[in-house]
């Protein structure tokens, strides 16, 4: 894979809360800039996966499949968002299980959360990026709590080993630069690799206002509301490899590791073939007869229930 930079943290329009990147223009821009690969990591979903996978292959760009997941706080005080990338089929299976469980079992005030205990079982084949200053480790580093940061790092290293990376971002947001310096120091101390991302939400800097409008729609606010949170910056666009090289000229290994991660991610999807579950049926019955029987029995129970309800 050629030298340069690969975007590994990116929300498309399928991230309903904060993304305005459209898939086809994304892969066209990546190809135009000579990027060998690009990742899509929408918030808690894989809705755009097939569309992205097909478009990327057609454009000659390697697609990296992943998602941002909300991880329940270890002190039960909210959550942090980290990025999960699929290395292979096992990683894809683990990611889909985590996403499904977050919606079915982890809902908290309407937000799907991943219980940290689930990661003990569902971690194989996944690469995890720490979430920058807004991840659990980053939060502790910015607060100056080195003990907590080391403890949280140990949690992730225990489960993901060399598949866990401290994520560095330089987006002009409060805490970003303090986090970079603290994270690099921690990485050297604990022998953890670092990786640069641009936390992409829109294709070009000119799209920032459109992005902010989408955020406001989601939050039920107006653009000119002085009290609304400003969680994004106009630097969160699809920066070119040259721009990223300039931003991280003092940390070339953070750029090189984007390529190393891209090499490690080799998920191959089989499309256009329906895979139905192997549904067990009683001996001596065909699946058609059994499902027909069950449907009729269910309908009868429904009619009986409606009768008892006075319909």
C-alpha cells in the first residue's frame, strides 16, 4: 500500500445525528486524492455498508467497514464513543453482535449503549481507536488523571492487545492539543501505537454550515442559538494526505499507522446471495407445512385474544 494517509474515522449521511457525507462523492474524492483506502464508521449502525462497499470497489478504493459505538462508562456516569474497525469476517460478526445488543439490551434514555462486559466475548477480529480527547482514556488525560487513564488503557489492552490504538486529533477543539501531548506520553510509557484521524463529518470545509444545520435539526435547536453546544469544528472535513501530513509533521508514525491499520482490515463481503436461517422443524414435517401450521395457530390465538378484549 502506497505512502500517504487513510481516513479511519468518518460519518456519512447514514449517521443520522451528525454526518452529511454522501457515499459516492466520498469514494470519488478518496480516489482523486490518491488514498488507497477509506473507512466509514457511522454512529451505531451499518446502514450504508453495502452501498459504500460497492462504490469503493468500483472507484478502486479499499473499503474499511466499521462503526462508532457508545460504550457505557466504567463508573456508570454516561458513555464514551470509540471506533471499531473490522479486520475480517470474525470482526464483522463481533461488531454486528455488539450493535444488535446495544439496541436490544443496552438502551439508556433512548441511546443504545454497549456494556463493557460484552467486550470480553465479542472482541475477536476488531481494531479499536480510542476516540481522541472524547474517549474514556482521553477524558481522563485531559482532566489530568493519569491513574484513571492508565487503568482504562489496561482495560482495552487486555481485550484487544496490539489491536488498540490511541487516537490523535488536531481539529482546533478545546482539549485536542492537550490530549495529543498527554496521549503521546502515555503511548511511549505503555508501548501503545498512536494513529491520526480527522473525525470527518463533511467532505469540504464549505460544508460546515450544512453539517451544523443537520446537528441543530437533530437537537431541536436553531443555528443562531448562542446557548447550543458547539461540539464540532470546520476542520472535520476529508482532509488530503498532504494536509494531514502537515498537521502531524511532528508525529509521522501516527500517519503511518493509518496505512498499517488499512492493511490489517481485509473484510470481504458476499453480496447478492440470500442466506436464510436453518430453521429446525419436527421430524416428519416439511418446513412449509410446519410454518403454515404455526401461522394458523398464531392467528387463532390472536383472534381469541381480541375476542376476550371485547373486539
